[in-house]
C-alpha cells in the first residue's frame, strides 16, 4: 500500500505519524515536505474535504499570524487561497492512502487508513 504524508520534520506529531507509516509492514511511504513543495490549491481542497474537515478546521494557528490576519473568519475559498499561497497556514499532518485521507492529530488516526 502506498501512503503519502504531507510532512513538516519540525513537528512532533508529523514525525510520530511518519514513524508509524515507516514501521507498518507493506506500506510504501512518500514524504512531501509541504513547506518545500507546497500544495496545489486543488490538492489541498481535496485533502481537506476527503478528511472531513472544513478549510477553517485545517488552519494552523499556533506559530502563524493566521488569527491576526482574520483567516479563521474568512470564507472557505479565501482560506484555501491563503493556504495555497503560504503553506505554513496548513495544519499537519495529512496522510492519504487508497483507503482515504486523515488529518492525523493525534498521530494514531493514521491507523484508520492503513
């Protein structure tokens, strides 16, 4: 099974999720460091929708100026535009497999799609 993780190596939850993926037999892991290789707006929208979230629920507030800029109060399209322009606004990690997409907070949610 292939699993793709949108990863930030500075994030403990992202590192723990990646470790689960790497330790699971039969899982081929693709790691996308999204701060280096940003999401396309379409892919980001698909991940958020498939994870059962709204764009507002996927905003990273800690360590960003998202709240100061009023991002949580914007409509979904404006939030997606801001996230696509600056991937630091996207909370993490997202993982996608053939079984679906999960926003892996906590990291154990990844087991739902393995």
